[in-house]
C-alpha cells in the first residue's frame, strides 16, 4: 500500500510518555505497549485508524514505500494541553536488530520519533453476514486483522458465512490460525480481541478441518471457498510472501490463468483487500 506523498512530507513529532511490556512469555513473540504524545495540528486521530513510521532500512529517496502502519489502540486527551496520547502495540521478533518494530521497541520515555498519518484502516467487513471471508497473514500473523475482527464482533449477530484464517512465512498458507489463548497471545493481546477471533474461528471452512493440515490442504480449502461465491479476501504482510502465494496457487491449480483471473475478478469487485510492504 502506497501512502500519499503529502502525508510523507508532513510528519509530526511523537514523544514517548509511557512504555511497558504487554506480552513476554517463553515461546511467544514479545509485545510492547507505547504511549506517544502528539499535537494533532488539526488531524483527527481515532482508535482503529492507522499511523505510520518510516522504516530506517528503507531507501532515503523512497520514504513512501518505507512507511510501516500501526493501528491506534486508544486516544486520550491530555488535560490543559493541546495534545493527545496515542496508544500503540508493537510486536517484534526476539533478537531482531533491524526494522521499524525494532526501532520503536528501543525507544524510551522522553524519546521522539516522526509519526505520519492518520490513515484509514485498510480493511472493511462485508455488508451482510452471509459472505465468506479469508484472512491471510503473509508473514504478519493475524495482527493486522485485529480491528477487522473487532468491527465484525461489534455487530453482535451470528456470522452465517464461512471464515478461513491462514498464516505462514513462506506463502501465507502454511497454517490455520488456531487462536490458542496461550500460544497465540501475541496475536490478539487482550480478551476482547480473543473473543472476536474466537467467534470467527468457529466459522472455519469445514473443508479445512476434514483432513490433516498442510499447505497443500489449505490451498485446496482456499480454492474451494472461492468457488462458493461472495468471498472477501484480506491479505496482509510481506510483498515477497504474497508473490510466493500467487505462484503457489498457480502451481496448485496447474493453470495459472485460472488463479489470475479469479484474483482479478475479486479485486475489481472490491472483494480483495490487501496491505503489503517490502
């Protein structure tokens, strides 16, 4: 997803006023809670909107593609000041020494960082409850879909369609997201989001549960679900992983044009929504 150049040209300074560890358990990726104080200067920040930071490893002349999005969890007005506090959650791999997530987790109280945005959240739910949905975390896990799950859960009606939630670092299709309350805590962080994901998980495509899980099985389940009509596909993660998924689906179907035509139709209908980064 490329952001408007105007947004890249006008960052605002964000000062760290609070930092704490939200998730830190063996075998689970750590999650840091950051509270950043900013003067909005006429910008409207709301929970569920996105803000961005420039990846320090991005080319200096290509800051637009170097932006990384983080969803605003909460917004608090500071009494007697023309400023607000933005709460963000940042997940990073243990031992990671590069990237914007690593840079953010290295910040301490009083440090400042350039913040861009706000930007609209890139995913919207289907209008009705009978649509089928596929969530694909292409190296990002389910974290980018937390607010989408919140939006669906907030409607408080029984979802009638099927839901398939896949994630993996090679093609995004290696694993079903199991939403384990312990092992997957770094994906959802709180009880509200766990319940939102749990409600969707109960609507897994039956074809994905009929056999032992494998990337091939998941590709077949994905393709079968696409054939049932009214499907929304949500894809987030690394561009190279998404490209590997396209190649894997083309090889799986043995007719590349079938996959490309199906994906193009979903895109033209507004049923294929993605946020990808390098």
